[in-house]
C-alpha cells in the first residue's frame, strides 16, 4: 500500500473465511462511505484458511472502487485469531501515525455497513467515546426465508440482552457489540489488553475485557449495519449458528404421539424397518415393552425384523423376551471375531450388523411405562420425510424416590454432563431435549458410517457423528411423552457420565482420536480403579461385507 499524505483516521478490520461470494458487497459499502475521505482509512482483510477466491475477489473490487486494501493471513484457525491479527496491525498502524484516538473498526465479510457508518463512529470518538457498538439488522430478503418462530425467538433474546445492557448503560440505544460492528480507539484496544483469539464469540470476550478495564461501550443507533441472515456460518458459534438452531427448533421437532400405526402403514411403502432391543437384567420390564411397543406394529407389518440382543442376563430376560415372539440372541454370538461384547453400545453395533432394515430403530427395555409412541414416534418423521436421517426420542423424565415423584428431576446424567458438554463443544446439538435417550431411529446407510462406543457413550457419540455426516437439518427429535425407569445410584451415574465425557472428548476438533483413560478412580474404595468401557467399534462399512439375516426369517 502506498503512503498517502492524508492522516490516517481509521482502520477497518474484516476477518474472512471463504467469502468470495460476499466480500465484494462488503467492500463496495465501505467505499461508499459519506463524509470520510477514502484516503483517511485503510481496510485490512484477514484470511482465515480461505481455499476459495476471497483474496483475489477482494483485491479486484478494491482496485475498481479505489479502496485502500491490505490482505494478510491469520496466524491461527478461527475468527478470533483472524480478528486479533487485524486489530493488532490496526493499532500499530494508528500508533505509528501518532493517532492514539484513531479508530479500529470491525465488521464481517457478510455484512454491509451503512453509508454513514465510519463518519458516525468518528463523530462519537470526537465526543469522547472509546468503544462503540453498532446496531445490526438482518438482511430483509434473507430473513424472509426464516421461520417466524426463529425470528420471534431472536427478538425475545434481543429484548433480554437489551435489558441487561440498559442495567449497566442506561443511555444504550441497543444491545449489539459484535464482530459485525464493533469499534475501539487504538488506545482503548491497548488499555484493554487486546482481543482474546477465541475460536468463536471473541467479540463477547472483548466486551468483558473492555468493561474490566473501565472502558464504557457506547451503543449507538446512528451506527448501523445489515448482516446476512444465512444459517450456514463459518464459525462454530455466532449469529448464523443461532439462526440455524432456531430453524431446527422450529422445523425438526415433532410430536411423536401423533403417528397412529395405520398412518405409518399407509406411507411405509417399500422401506424395511428393523428394531434392535439391547437388554441386560430387564426381566421386570422387557415383556411389557416388547408386547406393547414393538410386537404389535411387527404383527401389523410395519416392522420387518425384531432383534433382542441380550447380555446373558441371569434374571431370565431372554426367556421373557422370547415369550413375546421376538428373536433373541446373546450379544457375544454376534460378530464373535471382535471378542465379547463390552456394553450397550457394543450390543447396538452388533445388532445393526445382524439386521437388514433400511431403517433401524433402537428401543430400551427397562421402561416401566412403555407406550406405542416410544417406537412409532421415532419412525413417523423418517417415514414422512426422506431427508431425515436420524430421529432421537425425547421424554418428560420424572424422578421417583421414597414414594415421591419429582417432575423434571430425572435424566441426571443428561442435565449434569451431556447437556453442558453439548452447549460447550457442539452447540448445534444444544436443542436436543434428551440427547441420551435410547429410543432412536436412523437410516442404515448413516449407521454404517458411524463408530460406536461400546458403553453408555454411544448415544451422544451417535448424535455428534451424525451431525458431522449429514448436518443438523437431517436430524430430528420427537416428543414421546413420559418415561419412567429405574434410577441408578450416584456412583453408577458417575461411571455413565465418564463414558459420555470420553465419547465427547474423542470427538473434539482439537483432539480427534485422543486417548482417554480406561478406568475411573474410586477414592471411596481404597483408590481402586473401576473399569469403564470406552473402547469404540469401527464403522461397519469399514469391515467390508457383513453377513446378515433376512428380514422375514429374523422376525420370529
């Protein structure tokens, strides 16, 4: 970039990851700024692992509209690293030009700033502002494609956030301080200690740094931008992810109690369906579960295969299951070349290999209040919509103990481990009410792509891997009513939670395939190690040809 005699008043920082289709509109909006000479500001475009023509497109547009543009590479992955690189460069450029009150203004590559965006921020700086948040509106045409519930949910969250902001800043005109429009003076950036290069939500962290440094944020309606309402974002979190989840909540949650058997028979067509029921010591419940949930739709022709995979239960579970007409096999007799089965997930994996259905549904056998909807409800959405690849059941989970029933207090591993983990590491799946529910249906071609943790980590692993394989839009959840099962002791739940944690740890982007401990230390028992199965079985597709039974013969 050539040196210009005009004093530098502002540097605009734009992180970009594969934004060739949108960066042109962003730069043209900056070139159209009113009341600010183009020679008084520079744009820094920071490339975050771009593999498309973002850089070439940006340079071509900048040359055409007379915009001063610098293009640099991000030092690390993620928008936080990219934004920090740009803001650090901007601070040094302004300080080198003896402009400590010069403006570092951030926007995003899918955003178009208002024509007075820079001028208004410079005016506010002249009035003493050191940090400025601009109002962010959604692109009208793109927002029209979103569901009404998604937009109402966004508005409700905005009202809540605005109330919190107004509690600290009574003069705030909105609540926005995000990457699409946030700005600080060079001196404020230095005083705050810079921006933390988080992989996402770096803007929220920066706002906290500013407040901690005693730097007031001005939330001004005179500073405005319009940003994309797309649901396929580049970052793990942020507006696009919020809108994507909002659309999922609006479109992919079903009332599983609204699928009568007769309706499903009418739409089944040529699709074949297998049901796998893993069992271990379920003598008290398995017969009723099979009789009321599985065997009636099987007799009617909706289910082509029923397979009970038993762990050699000493309480007579297998005999009770056979009395209903279901086919029962010992888990170790399936894929015996892989050794003894090590847990529920292992039984499920072997059950998939032993069956032939286009759709495979899993049903837990330890339910005290089985309902036909527990199976029909997870099959209905898939039979009605071929784009759905997996349906997870959801239940109201009461806790029953000492003669008292506490509504919503069941599912303790879900609430204390699975839900926090998903919110932290896989926020796209945070909308699932019961990520650990055993009642699940999925298409075979998906299941054969997935690894199966051998133990209780299988449910959450299946969700995370399915998200990676087919995307959030192909996943659904069906509300199945109430489910009551036996409650485990806290020490048993500790082992279950450990298995869930290990499954998620293995799938973290920063540690794929990372080793995990094979046991859980129990300090209350002289420091002994409790073995918790965390081994994973490979995708069945990787095993090559798997011999399976035929559907007709497997029912009985």
